[in-house]
């Protein structure tokens, strides 16, 4: 297949593997949470219940124990492993070349099971996002992918993990591609691999756990039917934005506590945060809910039914207390350094806010708000807080629609998510996010890369490569073909197929071995480790292959089975073509934006100064015999030490080349020295004249 097709097949195959592994990891995490929650916090309190003020000493101690275990395990095994999952993968994408080792996300995922099972207010979605991203990054590292491809696999793994554990493959892929930036911007190159990985992650997770999200049972029947319904949703958008700001302030406050000043070890801080969470849970038990049981009951209207309320004001108090309490409890749990994420709590808080606003409107204006709209505000609120806290409005809309099956609520979700995002986007929870892709180090030089990817090798290759020799060419014949002031690379061609390259270092190596140069031929000195390209390859791919092995040229061979030598692609030719292109862009820029002319003049002066101090490079020159060496031999003159050159041949007055030269024959002024001018200057500062 052509190289672009081969590259896509390879990338998508890896995406399938990454998706499968991430889905299995999510299933394992879900198993740990189900087992632990049922046997720990589930023994002492019904976290999905509707009652407040339930004091048990176990509720105070359990989150502290979970936090202590997390602090000890993460602090001992993962130095510098603080921060929730999405921040970890965003930092790895922007600043660490897509490198995210498996160790830290794995330990944090395991520790998060203990934290959540003990009633800590955290979510497993952040850790599984980081673990899926680490799986993608590690797979890319094992297969020696490029940094660009490694970042794509990082995103694909994150999308697969989120898509599996939330059961929202499309939303997971969109979330992974957009979580990197504060503004609505996406890693479009990662869309297809992320979708493939998310589908595979969801597909492998589904047979293990099935569709266990109970939110679907109610929300799929909700629809948007009348424009007057938008008014309460507009209020909900404002509420979601304000609560997301409050959530940020709480988390930022706890993270900024001066633990060092108070002489509190970092490993002990999560235990203290757990104590605070336990105290809050005694007043508001639902803050310990890590599986959305409280939200499910709210959507089924079980809270109102069980309480047999004659007034909705107690319900308003309940939902408001749960939303505020969950913000504070999550801040104490995650902000103190316990393993866990803020993605799940954001969804939970949004559901509570939606229930609060719906109950508040019904309490103030009885009978004015249809029951279906009041309950529908719960899943829409989930999307609203998620949109602002994660700064991912589009992903939030799709994720909640898939999680709840409430596709009929797309229109109000759009209104709420946009309103919430505009209000709370400044206070997003992911500190590592950059404004747009233009600010990311991962996208430095994107304009140049795009240009190189649009060019094909056949457009820049030299078809008539002058420096071709057969395998039997002698060193003298090769040196005779050298043009002055060049760094030659000879293509050794046998029956139209290239079998090796002879470069300046190869010639220099032979000259350093006494007695070898007399009988050496091209086949003896050539490098057979060839990096070849085809005419249809893009220039960026070719340049990357050349850079990987530090080659200045790449032979161009036909794409068929003959692999015939067609020419040579030179790094210098690529550079020259790129300079011409950039010069044309500069000229067009100055025509369109005349105000930049002054800056252009300053840059021109800078380039002039830099050009005057340009570094030298090794090359071959024909030089006059210096006066200090006339009458002396090459051995006596010691050209390498005294003049910074290595003589590889002598050109006589009649034009014949003596290669290798006789090191003991005296030199005269009629001769020319064919020499490699070294980049490193000689110790004595004398010039060859």
C-alpha cells in the first residue's frame, strides 16, 4: 500500500489495541469499586438515601483511613504523583512529549479504589483517563512511534478509558480531544484514533458490566417540546456556572493550604482531608456517593415520594445542601492529595444543581413547571457543571446525552452548557490546560510541518544525481569527482539499484587507516544502512527519517519491487525550498499587514548579525600548498594539527590525482591539496594560503 495508507492502517490498528486495553482497565477499576464500596462505606450508610444528619463514627474514620492509605501508597511509590488524572495527561501532552509512564497512573487508580470505597468524595473517571492515556503512551513508546503519534495515542487511550467507564464512546473521544485547551479547540489529528479506541474500549467493557447506568431508565423519555421551557434552563445555566466557580474556589483553597508551614507531612494531608469529608458526610451522607445513586433517586422522584412532602422547600434544602456539600467534600478529598478525580464529582454536582433549581422553581411557582421539565433539569445540570469545570461544552453535551439516553434534551443542554461555560470557564479545574493549540509546545512549527506534509519527495528530489559510482570505484576515482567546497555523498549503484552510500566521514575513516587507502574501493567503505524514501512520500516523513539517523540525504527508490534508484533527496534542498516558501509568505504578509514592516526590518538586522557569525561545517576544498609546508612532506607538516585540514589527495600540475598521497614526498607550489576542512579550528591560528 502507499505510505499514507500504511500509516493509517498502523495507527488505527494500534488504536484498537489501546482501546481494548483501556476498556479492560476500566472494567477492572469498576470491579474494584463495586466490591470495595459494597463492603466498606455501603455497610454503614445508604449513600443514595434522602436523609440528612446521620452520625456514625465509622463515617468520620472511613474517609480518613482511605486518605491515609492513599497518601502513604502514592507518596511512597509515586514521588511527585499529586494532582488529579486529567491534569496529569494534559501536562504530559503539552510539556513531556506525550510521555506518560504506566507506573504512576496505575498506582493512583488502585489508590482511588480505596479512597472512593471508604467514602472519599472523588471520582474514578480522572484516574482511568490518566491510565488509558498512559496505556496509549506506553504502546507508542514500545512501537517507537514519533512524538506526534505518541500524543495521538495518549488522547486515544484517554478517550477509551472515559468512553468505557462513563459508557459514552463518542463523548469520551470528544472529551479527550478537547480537554487539553481552555478555549473550544480540539486535537483534530487525534479524532479518528480516539473514536476507534473509544469504540473498542466501550465494546470490551459492555459484555463485562452491561448497561449499568440507571440514569437511562428515566432520562430517555425526556424531550424538549416548547420554547417557554427555555426560561428555566437559562436559569439553570447561570446556576451551573456559579456552582462551578464555587467548586473551583473550594478546591483551590484546600490545595493552597500551607501544609509545610504547619509541619504536616504530605502523606498525612489526605487523611486530614478524609476527616473533614467524614464530618461533612455525617451531616450530608450523599456526598459519599460515587456511583450516582442519589442522582438516580432524584430522577425517579423517589426522594419526594419517600419523604411524602407537602412542601418542596425541604427538597430545595436537601438538593442545595448536597450540591454545596459535594463541592466542599471533593475539595477536601482531592485537594488534600488523595487519589481520585474531579470529573465524576462534577457530573454529580451538576445533577444536584439541576434538581435544586427544578425544586426551587416549583416551590416558588407551584404548578408552573411541568414535572417532566423539572426532572429533566437533572441530566441537563450534569452537563452544565461538567461543561464549565472541565471547559469542554461540546463533550459535556454528548457525554451526558449518551450516559442518560436523554437525546431529546440536546437543545436545552446546548443552552445550559454554553451559558455555564461562559460564566465559569475562567475557573476551570484543570490548571495545565492552555488557551488554544497555538500556545502548546506540541504545535510549535505547525505551519511549517503542514507545508512539508503537502510537498512530495518527487517535487524536491534531484533526479540526475551527479555523484554516482559503481561498487568497484577506487578511492582515487571517487576523490577526482569531488567538487570544491562540497560535502559529497556518493551513491553506490549496481545495476540501477542503490547498494550503499559513501560520505565524507567514510572517506575520512579510510584515510585514518595507514596502508588501507591504496586498495580500497567503494564497496569497502560504503554504508549499507540506507534510509530510502519513495517519490510519493511527503517531505516531512522523509525529513523525519533522515533526522532519526542523522543523514543529510536520502536515496529515492521506486515504489515497486525493483526498488530502482531514481535520485536523491537532500536536506539542503528541503531547506532551500522551505526558505523560498517562507520568503514568499513574508512578502505576502507585508502586503496584507503594512504595520509589520518595522518589525520585519528589525528581524532583517538580526538575521544579518546572526549570518556574520554562522558556524562552519566540514567540507572538501582544493587548497594551495602553504608556504610553511613547501619542501616538507605531509607527515612533517602535520596538516591536521597545524592547519585544521586533513589531506586526502594531491592534485598534480598535469591534473592527475594522487590518492592516497605519499606522506613522505616533499610538497611544491605546483600542487593542489584536496583536503577536508575540519569544523574544529586548529590549535595554532595559522591559515592555509
